[in-house]
C-alpha cells in the first residue's frame, strides 16, 4: 500500500513537472448587517421599608430610600446614533395618600445616571443618554424616593419605561 501511495505522489509530481498548470479558484464570502438596537435593564427593585428609623428627630427630616448602581446596557450599530429615554407609565399609592397623584408622588421619586444630578421622574419622556454613532454603553442608574410625613402606610410602586431608539 505504501508503494501505491508513493507511486501516485510521484506521478503527480511528474504531471506537474510535465507542464500541467495548477488550478486556482477564488470565492467571495459576504454578509449583511441589519441596523439594530439592544436594551437591557436591571430586574425589578425593592427600595426597602420606611419606618421610624427613616426619620431623624433632630432636624425633622427623612432618610430617602435608595437603590444605587443599577445597570442599564444600551447598544446599537446605527450611524445616526442612539437615544435612551425614561418615563413613568404606571404607579401605585395606598388609599389615603394625601398628595395629588401622580404629580405629588412622582416629584418625590428621582433618578440619575452615572453619578449625575438627581431629577424627578416624569410622565413625559426624558433623555437619559445619547450617542452620535454606533455605541455600546453600560450605564449605572440610581433611584431615590424622598420620604415625607404624608407617605401613609401601604405599598408604593412606580413602573418605569426605558426606550432606546434612533434620533
């Protein structure tokens, strides 16, 4: 068997040596990229329980409930860039909450991105972040609820809608 293989190799060498040209063929590898946007937002959060330890009797103030360092990742390959917005879409306050809902409630719920200034959540879309071209961004979002004496006992919640889009 070794002799047959060696003989075939020698015949191939002879054919190439006798002027038989080698064969070549090129191929093109191609692909298509769609425009895309990806958004990942942290899971639901629980800010904690407001109780008497939240109240400071010396200056008659309240310690806010906070959730700090919550990841939000936005990415996209659009040449015109990306815009990330935030807004409140739903809320729950207990019966007997004395302030106007949602205005009085939402002004006490604040957010900020990557250590910026806290600002109140709104029913209107507010720009959180934007890019001028393709980008991957990992943001850190902080939430704060400023407690007040009018926060009657019960369950509170706010549903936030993040939207990533092209400008």
